[in-house]
């Protein structure tokens, strides 16, 4: 039986390779801003608003999401 890193026999933890937690968090926050825009736009269109008004509402929702992203960055 071979003994080596990552098989539970050594004192060092296994090294994980791939995308870091910070990158995943940034992607999630960006996706949330896009989703806020899309949901705001959809809700306004379903509510009977004109396209121009719907775009403004979607943009306002996205800006609220962007404020959350900025607040998160300032907290860290």
C-alpha cells in the first residue's frame, strides 16, 4: 500500500488546486447583480410598464445589488 500526501497518513493537509474562494465569491456577486437587473426588468414588463421604464427599474435593482457588492468589499 502506497503512502503519500493526501491519503490521511501525513500531518500536512492536502493541497487543493483550482479556483480560489475569492474568485468564486466575486463571480457569485456579479451574477447576483445581473440577476437583480433581469428580475427587475421582467417584473416591470409583466407589470405593464413600457420598455424604457422597465430598463430604469432593472437598472435601479442592479445598482442596489452593486451597493451590496461595494459594502461587502469595504467590510473586508
